[in-house]
């Protein structure tokens, strides 16, 4: 149909194709693109809900200067003038850009060109530093270039897939479904999951290695040594295509099997089985993600994994190789244009005088950055100490996502001049800006993104630009022109930027660089508009296009050989009586980054509506926290307060807390305020998976739960967590002292009109208070208070915002917080795609459904994105086990 537009999902690095359609009423519907080779029509829960996140609520629609609406010319002139003045007085390194994997490649390219080629500094870094820079550093050390050797198809062709530091089921759900489908077709395929937590991904595994945090190096160094001692080395490949093998083996030989057992904490039988599987299986793919990268030894972790694949020659052939899974939709595109502070465009090296000269000649720029710039953590420390005088933040929210987040907020607040380009007006970061520039969002902007398997896809616009919002590349180009570089930034459309990007990739390449899309140099706007997804490299006519790299060598070091990197495990002593727990942060299934987009979807918030900490039952008992209690987590950097999720899937002594919640959705949920600014010495990537913290019970006098049509405002509570709900909002609360008049608190906070009296009751002995406010048959708000976490059927209570309450009996049922027999409580949401709750799944099992597929046929649960199938399987198993007792 003419009104259907093929575009690309803006979430994780899988890069799924999406078909979007705008209805006559303006609503947006989405479905998976069956022709896109990344997802073949599949979408995860977040992708399926994209249409629910494109409203204009909270949008920044006009430029602002110090909180006052301004014209574009006025705002851009001020940006250009202030940056130019800082450079003139303090030098090019006194300014900086902090950008994002949410930018399109065209935006990234113009930002990098302006900073490195015309301002003359490399002070441009990206939030991709926080998720995959250790992979970049590891690739460059081993391969000579930041090359991802394989493809998604390799996961389906492998006989052994190792997932290390990757909760694939929740963080890359479509890849997880491709893997699950492959295993269902070939049950002999083996899957090993390496993760201190038993995540939903581990439920698919034949072997789960619950290693101690940050002991991956010991595990893979031990594997490397095992491969050598068991004659599993591909001698021909090593001799022909690598160097440094002997040094790597000497380093590994100092680590015995007993050492690996002691460091990892694994049972000997499990460790032997893992080593046996890798040694005896030819087709092996090792996927790694944030659990590997976000570490003070992240680059070494990457390199020991690469060592094992290089030593066995299992690289670049179908069904085998190391595979870095990127977190963001365009982290790879950012790497291609040199978006990191230590890289140049088109995978060229900033430390190479030859590469610097080549890029400068291509850009015809007056100067070129001569040394690496400040990486993210160092960049914000330079903002804090005054070295950075002007800062431009684009499409990211570092006050939530950076480690030591409170210090980052203070640094930005104190910076003399801060520009923020974003789609929302009131993010935790935007509120500190001197200038706000309204950017285009997904559905409005046009450009390209590159996924984890090097596949470039188009994001196409299908919505009109709201207000005065403009593309990020346009904003940057306009500032470049105003700084005196008009000819170099004379772009009229993103196609022109992409064409230049493609031409640079081919410029003086001759096959010496991995990134080459010269086939698209000179493309027309029409060709760009119809561009189909393609994998690089795609050199100009006569060049060789590769699907995979390195099966026959051809590495990008000067001698054409890969480098083994000698690595020895180093264990930091984290023992501390003051901070005895280990904090691990990460993503959850239905939220994305700092929730500026997914927080708009009631469906996505229905699964998990507030920040939480997974902790082991014995740990919970020792600190005195019961089910649904609150936990205060503290480090020397800061504190957070989150809900306790007590589960034996978590190891003793460890906590997992998601990184998504911000100050718009929770009182104290910014967990990165607790994480110290510790980084990998090579990549500069922050370590977010092994943080020493204290955990204690958060003592509350009262707990509350609210559903409200109006958005709660001016929240006065010791703890609160707000989430979008169908028909309104849901709110979790805790108070450290009683409120004098609870009814008045509700009126003020929930915007209850004058004259509307509540229906409810107060039970003084138990401390329970129940209040419901109705406007005719319509529920405006319901308030539940107790001295313990409130026992209310939450999904049912939320549904009452859209129900009719004409009769008094229904109103009293609402006040009681429990549905009647004719309206069963669906329970906590398990399947966000179809809104199916745990109680409905339990009922289906009791009614005869004995498998996940049977539950899917009965309720649709698990039949869309499939990321809840592991949870459904656990419910089925639990019900069947209980029935057998």
C-alpha cells in the first residue's frame, strides 16, 4: 500500500526492518518487515509498541535560549559564536560534543567532520563508549581494524553457540528467537550461557556457567590453554595468518585448571564440559555483549575470546566466529564515521599521520585533530574542572546513563555553555541546557543505520516534522556554516551526506581498509530513497564484496596477520565490610535506555512498572527485606532506592538493577548515580557490572499504590515510581512519615476537582486507607495505603480507569482492591505484546495447556516477539510440578 513505509527499528543493534503505516486518524501502526534480512518479519515487544511512542507529549518543538523561545537563526548564531569564541580564547580542545548511537549515520558523519576536521579537536565521544568500545579496542588490537567478522546467519548454522555477558532473550529478542528456532529444528545444537545471573536466556541453554563477576578472562585464558594442551589448534591457520601465539600461550600457561575453578567459582564438571564442547565442536560462535564490554578488563576479555577463535581457525566461515552484539541501533554507524574520540572517519586511525592526511585532503579542511580526544568519563571530568568551556550534547541523556551520574549532572550544570539537541524538553540532562534545539524523532527523520552484522538500512520518515524540529545533521551543518566553513557543510539532504561518507570510505582505499561502501559513492537521491538493506563491504565496481571476514586471513595489520594478545587474569580485591554486595546494572525486556521513548507506552510499562533490585532470598532475609519491600543501595558515589525482587535466579552477594529509570519516573531510581567512574585502561569503557555497594532495608512508615487519570504532580513522598497505564497512570509510593490529611494529599497530587468527595474507608488498627474519586461513572483516581507493601490486584486496578462504575457495588469492589468473581484478576503482565497476565497463564495450564505453544494457542502469549516464552515455560513447569506433588 502507498501509505506503508519501510523503515528500521530505533532500538537495539539487531536492526530490524519495520513497516509503518499512518491511519486516517493519525495513529501509527507497525509490523515487522518480512523482507528484511535481520528479522524476517519478527519484532520484539519494544518494536511492536513503536506506534505508541510517537506522540507529541513532552516534545521540544521550538529552539529555546535560557528557557525562552527563540528563532532558529538566533539560537544557531549564538551556538556558533560561543563555540568560536571559546576556541579563539582557549583553543580547540576547550569545546566538546557528546553524541549518541541514537543518531543516524548522516548526523554522526557531520558531527565528526565538524569537530575533527574543522574545529580541529577530537573531543567528540558518544554514549556508544558505554556499551561497545571495548569490542572496538579488542578488534583493533587483534585484527588491525574494528571488523565484525560474521553474520547473524552464523548463529543458526553453528553447532555450539556461546552467549557470554549477553541476556539475548531480553536485550536482543529477535536474535534470540532466531537462535531458539534454529535449536528447535536442530536439537543437537548446543547453547552455553555464561552469566553470573540465571537470566531468561539461560533457560534456553544446555549449560549455564554462573561465573563470579569479572572472571571471564580466567575462564577463556583457561580455555586457550586447554585447546593447546589438547592439540585443538589449527596449526596451518596460526602459522599463515597470525603472530604472537607463543606469547599468548606462555601467559595462559600460568593459569591452571584449579586456578580457573577457584577464580570463577564453577563446579569442575561444568568447566570440563564447557572446555570439551569448545574443543570438539568445529562450528562455534561466541557472542558477547555488555557483560563482557562493561568492565575494567573489558578489552582483555574481548581479546581472550578472539584468541580462542584465532587459535582454532574458527573465524570467517559459516557457523563460526566471535560476534560482538552492539547495544544501540547505530553504534556501528557511529564507529564507521569515527564517532569515538580515538578514531577517524571510515575506520581510519587518528594516530596515523597518513590517515590524518588522507581525511584532511578529502575534506579539504583547514586542520585535522592530531591526537585522540577525551573519552566519555574523562570528557565529563574535563567539563567539571573547567577545561571544557562549551559542550553540545546530542540525542542522549548522560545525567542518567553515565557512571557517577550525580557528578556528571553537577559538571553539566556548572559548564559555562551547554547545548542540548533532543526531542524532549524535560529530560534529566535537558533541564541544565542553556540552549535547547528541537530534533526530529523516529518516524520523522531520514537516514541510515548499521546493525551488528554490518548491515546498513534506511530509516525513512513517515511523519511530518512537528513544530520547528529539524534534523541533527542540519543543525550541525548550519553551525558549521556560521563558524566560517560554508562550502564544506553545504548539504541540502541526507543523501548528500551519505554519498560523501561512501566516497570517503573508498578514497585511496585499494582494499587496504575493511570499511568500503564505494559502490554507493555518487548515488542519487532517488537511489538513496529506495536503498535496500546491504552489508558492507560494498566496494566500487571491480572490488570484492565480502559476507564474512578472515577465513583466509587478510587482516588489517601492516603484515596482513592477526595478533594474539597475551592476557593474564587479574582480580581486584573488592572485599569490603562497608560495601559487601556486588552490583550489576543492565537492561530489561520492555524498556530502552533512559525511558524517554518507551516510558510513553503503557503496554511496555505493564510488565515491570518500577525500578527493582534482584537479590537472593538469603540476602534479603539477612538485610530484613521481604517480598516487595524497598532496598536502599549505596556506594561512595551515591544512593538509589528500588523495589526488592527476591529470586534464587540471582547469586548470593549480588544485586541486579536496571539502568533505565530517571528522575521523571522515579524518586531515586538513577542507578548510575551509584556506579563509580572506573574504566577499562585501553578502551575507556566504564565498568558497570561489578560495583561494590551496600544494601539495606528502606524503612517506610506507609506504602501506597495509586491509579489516576491525571498525571500525578508535585510528588511529596520518600519513594515514588510513576508509569504510564492504559487510560492514565499508576504510581507506587512509600512515606517515611504519616501525612496529616491523606484526602487532601490526593486532591493536590492527583488533580482532583473541588466538590468531588471520595468513597472509601480508614482502618486505624491496620493503618489501611482506601479512597476512590469518581466523576459520575468515571473513576478519576484510586488511592491505597498500608503499613506494608500494598496488596492490590494492580493490573485489574489499572483497568478500572477505563471501566464504567455506575453501580455502587462495583465502586466498593474497587475500594476493596480485588475484582469480583465475574472479573478475574489477570495478574502481573507476562506477555506485553498481548497483555496476558500470570494468572491467565496459570488458568490455561490448569485447563489443560501443557506447553508454551499450547498456552500460545489459547491466549496468544509468546506468539509475537517471543521474549516472554522463557517466563511462560517457568510458569508451566511450576504448575505441572505443583500438580504432581
